[in-house]
C-alpha cells in the first residue's frame, strides 16, 4: 500500500467494492446471518480503504494535509460504498468532529450500550449490534482508538493540525481520546 498513488488506491477500493455480493433481503434466520456477514464484509472494505487513504496522506503530505483528505475523502468513500450496495454507510460517535456524523436516537443508544459492554470487559473488536425493524435492517460496529489516531483525536494535537481542525470543524468534539477508547462506530442501514 505504501507505494500506491491516490488514484490506484481509489481503484483498489472500487475493485474491493465490486467483488462484494449483491444486495440481500432477509426473511429467514439463514438470510439474516448472510446479511450480517455481508455488513461485516462491507465495513471491512470501508475500514481498509480509510486506513489506506489515511496512511497515504500522512506519508505524502503530513498530518495537517491529511485533515483535508479526511474531510473530503472519508465521506466520498462512504458514498461510493453506499451507492454500490444501496445501503446507507457512515461513521458516528458520542463525540463527533463533523456534526453531519451525529448519531440519531437509535445509534446513540447503541453507542451507550457499547460503552457499557466495554466497561464490563468486552473487547472493542467484538462490539457489534444489529436489529431488524419494520422497514429497515440496521447494523453497528465499534471503532477502537489506535496510536495512529491520536495526532488528530488525542490530547497533544500539533498546532498546524489544530489550525486545520478549527477551520473545517468549529464544533469539533472528537479530541482527548486515548488508545483503547471507543472512538465511534460504523453504522449501516438497509431500507426494505
Ligand atoms: C489526519 C487527521 C486524522 C487522523 C490521523 C484520524 N482522523 Fe478520524 N477524523 C478526522 C477528520 C478530519 C474527521 C471528520 C471527517 C468528516 O468530515 O466526516 C474524522 C472523523 C472520524 C470519525 C467520524 C465521526 C466524527 O467524529 O465525525 C471517526 C469514527 C474517526 N474519525 C475515527 C478515526 C480513527 C479510528 C482513527 C485512527 C485509525 C482516525 N480517525 C484518525 C481526522 C483524522
């Protein structure tokens, strides 16, 4: 990944997207299992693409430039994937950077449950939740805070990064995180 250019990363992402399976509808428990497996697979593609873009940007432009990449590219990848799968795919958190990512009531409940489950000893990697309602299937998976994230979400944000954050995100609440915290969650909705 290190030697990939921006455009080849985008190609790689689209390729992964195209390898995915078609939209599923779930009426039986087996189909529901398949739907959960599919949600996990789509989010793995999303997570890999985000980390690839982030690493590329950090290596080539430095963290202040990478803020702009996150600002533009993260929503773009989410949209590419959402269009491809006809699912709404995004990221949310109890403390968001971009208010567009604020959780709705259902997502807030799930995020609070994730915090409780973590306090009771579950590992963040295993925190997921899904529910089928009358008109939709919803799935969430927790995102851990890693060392790589602290430049932009930690306690000692470099001044040139902070300046960019102030510019794009006047309502930023996504700082002060530590390794091992839940940074937020992927969230996915399939409307039936
Ligand atoms: C170069 C700076 C930078 C780094 C490093 C970074 N982020 Fe972010 N992060 C951002 C920006 C900018 C946004 C806002 C994106 C947007 O406008 O949707 C964001 C948004 C998010 C969101 C969406 C919820 C919100 O707060 O709006 C999550 C979740 C997230 N980041 C997780 C992570 C994780 C996990 C890592 C480490 C693997 C990480 N970030 C590393 C800059 C960064």
